[in-house]
C-alpha cells in the first residue's frame, strides 16, 4: 500500500493564483482531513470529511474549498492564494469514527510545502 | 482555537536520559493521542489513551492521563538520538467527535 500520498511536494504561487493540492489514500479510509502547519502553531484543521460526499469545516477553513467525490481522493483548493497561506499542508486519513469518539489513529501524508509570494 | 498545548516547547537531553513532555487541553475528551514528527516529514501515531484510562505503555513510551486536570504526559525512557523529533498531543472533543485537534508540540533534541 502507498498509504497517503500528496502532490505536489513543493509549490510556489503568486498572490491571487488558484491551485489544487492533491491527496489520495489506498487504505479504504472513510475519514480524511487537511491540516496546515505553521511555525509555533502546531497543526490546525482546515477541512475534514467523514465519507464520500460529506465535508465540513475545521478551525481555519477560510480561503479553502474541498470536495470528496470518491473514498480515495480529497483535494484541497486554494481559491485566491494569499501570503498568509504560506505553510506546510498535511493530508491525513483514518478508519471511520466509531462509537462516537475519535479513537482511530490518523495516517499522514508527507506534506506539501506552499509558498505564496 | 487549539485544544492542546505542550510543555515545554523545546527540550534537550543526552542519550540515555528520560524525556517528559506535558500536554494540557481545554474541553472534556473521549481520548487523547500522541504523535511524533521527524523534521520535514508527516506525523506518525505513537499511542492512544482513552478517557477512562490513567496510564498506558508502549515499548519505551509511557503515557498518563489526568482528566480532572485536563492534562497528559508522555515519558520516553532511555532516550536515543533517533528520538529527536517534535511530539504532539491530539484530542477529540466530547461534544464534537468529528475533529481531532492538535497541540503546539514539543521539540525534543537528544544528543549522542
């Protein structure tokens, strides 16, 4: 299994440009999520999905869109890039939430390092 | 806002010493997880402790949970240079279990 894959690894954008960060998993996980990691801030949840066709907002959703048309893929779209979106982006997946609690480990991708000029 | 905060922010020790990191969180939880992140890499799950557990072991890792103080600690015994990484706690929220919220992390440096 490839696990969680992310593309691209690095990206430089100009302010105002749009792009899509790709995330895919081959573990048949129902739950997928996107985080951004900034120095001193830890990881902050952007959007998440509990299954195909279902998405919801995390802590910092503004400026980002997601969709979940298949179980495997969970792309993150930057609508109009801003310098404040310079960060490292991580996608993660896990088995479905069970018993009303988040009791499954998350598997993380290697990250996408994004710079917005 | 973030659920957890780790303390200390950074820790430097010699190989063979024990490393203790603490995590404090804000709301009632169902469980708490610890993750490790090597420089430039994604996070890797270490251990999960449920709200009805007080202590859990996995190899050289020992995790404690005190729900009355809303805090957890991660102890790494007999540390190795390979343990050099950042360590994060993560919790769900008893009222909203769809989200796993991470703390700010502790950077551990183990010198040979």
